[in-house]
């Protein structure tokens, strides 16, 4: 009887939060602090998708609203924001970002049956953190394997690793070691940085002393500062990384010349890019595209839930995403589990452009 009462209360709360006219979701992102530039991109991606869907009349006549919370990329602040949105505002779905905050909220999402949608974090632990955590991009293990296989094929036999002391950075480092050694390479040195750090020179000097063929990087913020300091040191080995190298400021910086990275494949129609730029006076950068895609995945799932005449709950929205499975958009996203499969490219930064080296794997 208690379970029945709780289920009815949950359905009533979802209905109250999503009245006849407006359906509201949440987003907990780093809008200030070291992760602020990335979090701002993510917010713009959600807002752009929101503006476009509402301009078309919403989803089956319901306008959509998003409540944004700033977590500064901190797990403890993320938990406070999650409880506020879930318990006080009864929001069924929350967009999230960064591995540490997403992993901190995952047990709460399971317990409260609130759907978390992550489109920006890639720690391997995310794939099993919660049945209520949907990852619209693969974990870093898949990406690291593609990068290290390319490096081995390119004859880079000795590697140093610069990694961030965060869930994502450590996960990336561990995957680099596993996949690079499996491909026949040798890791000769490692150095760590702290989240938000701006002085990478000591770590870079330590790694340079090992005379590697390549430095593999697993940091989420400060990539441009790292590139500038790397250039100032005058060392000549290759620098390789993952999707976090797809930063407009980094690509435009001469210090990043020759940097190689994997990249989640995404294609943007020129007219859509022009529309975004006219509205926000900025380029539709990688994390804008990621969260624009994630928001549209949610809107498609919402359409199915409403068409099936079901309550708008985290559980029903999750089930709809997994039932639909394949989503077309800026990037083809396929869900065979709660973590999507997405194709990768190998790219190189050359002459302030991000150029294709090898097509999607």
C-alpha cells in the first residue's frame, strides 16, 4: 500500500511540475569557476534547442522550460542543486556535465527516479553509475583506444601522460596506459595537474625529461594555457588528446600547431550555424552542439511519452530514449545501453584550423 501511495504521489508531483501548458526540466552545469567557459557553451546548446522547439509550438502543444543551476563543477554543490530541483521543484529530468558531479548525483537519481542526461562527461564509471543516467556520448575508454591505436600506427612508441586529478582525467590516464601498452607502446612518464590549474610548466618539464615520442593529455580545463607553456618550453614531441582539444580558443592559438586529437563526429548545417551565430554572436562550438543534440533527444523522448499518454516522469523518459534507440541530428547517436555509441574522427590542428586526418572509426 505504501508503494502505491508513493507512486501516486510521484505521478502527482510530475503532473504538478509539468502543468497543462509548460513542461519544465533542469540543468546543473558549471556556469562559473574553471569550468565556466565549457558550462556556458553547454547552456547555450540547451537554450538554442529550447528556443527552436518553443518557436514551433513546443512538444504536442506544451511549451518547454529549463531551470539552470550553477554547480561550479563541484560534486557537493551538484548534490545541493539536484535535491533542490528534484525535491522542491519535482523536475523529472536534469542535464548534467563533468564526471565528478555526474557520479555524485547518480545514486540520488537512482533513488528518486530522476533522469540525468550527460552530454559532456566521459569517465568510464559513468556507464554503470545509475540506470537513470543517460550518456549521449561514449566513455573515454572508447576514445582513448582509437587515439592510441592511431599513435602506434604512426610509429609513436614512447609516451608521457599529462592528466588531471579528476574522475575524467584519471579515467583517461588509465585508459591511455591500458590501450597504448596493448598496442605495443611504452609509457615512460606521468605527471598530474589539479582542476583549474594554470601553471603546467613543472609537469611539462618533468615529462620532457623522459624524451617521449608523444605526450598524451587528459585534462578538461586549461588546455590552451598548457599549449602555450608547451610551446614556450620549445620541446618538439607530438601532443595528442581527446575531444577536449576541440576548443575554438585552442584551435586558433598558434601554440597548438600540430596537436592531434580524437573527435566525436558531428556535422552542422551552415544555415544552423549561421542562425546560432546571429542569435548568440558566437560559433556553434563542440559543447554547444553536444547539448543541443542532447536537448533534442529529450524532446523526441518527451513526444513519445506524451503520444503514449504516460506521465512525464524520469522513468518514462528514460524508457522512451532506450526504446527509440537511434537519434539523427548533428551526430548519429545510437543507444544499445544507457551509454551512446557515436563515431570518432582523428583530427589535427594546423594553421588555426581543425583538419581531418582520418575518417570516423
